[in-house]
C-alpha cells in the first residue's frame, strides 16, 4: 500500500509539472473543454452547499422554533401570566381594602 500511495503522489506531481511548468495553457483548455466536470470539481462536489442545506439551515430553523415556541410562548407567557395574575389580585384587593384605618379602643385588663 505504501508503494501505491507513493506512485499516486508521483503521478500527481508529474501532472502538476506538466500543467503549470511545461504547458501553462493546458489547464485553461481542459477547463473550457469539460466545463461541467471543471465546475463540479471547482465547487468541491458541492459538499459545502449540501452541508449548509442539511445541517446549518435546519439547525437555524430548529433554534428559531425554540425561540418563538418555547421562549416567547412558555417563558414570556409565564412571566406575563404572573404579572397579569398579580394585577388582577390587586384589583380585587383594592375593593376589599379602602385605605381607611380606625383604631378600636382596647382596654387592658389584668383580671381574667
């Protein structure tokens, strides 16, 4: 296996030497001749775009769903619900307690 990998590396070095030292016009000519293959390889087989569609965008949508569904509905709903409850409770208590306070006379007695 080591010999195979060295041979493949030497072939790559030979092709690079042929393309960029011996005949620099050859890469452009091949790119024009096989446009579809060149575009596919140039864009790295569209792995980055596929990764963005499958993982990044779906995780963004999941995060937005958590934000809108859980944070706004559950967390903010609890906070606003507690505030509404105490506002309602204070309006009920406001009717019971008028603010008038009268001290009733109280007599201390040591006799039981």
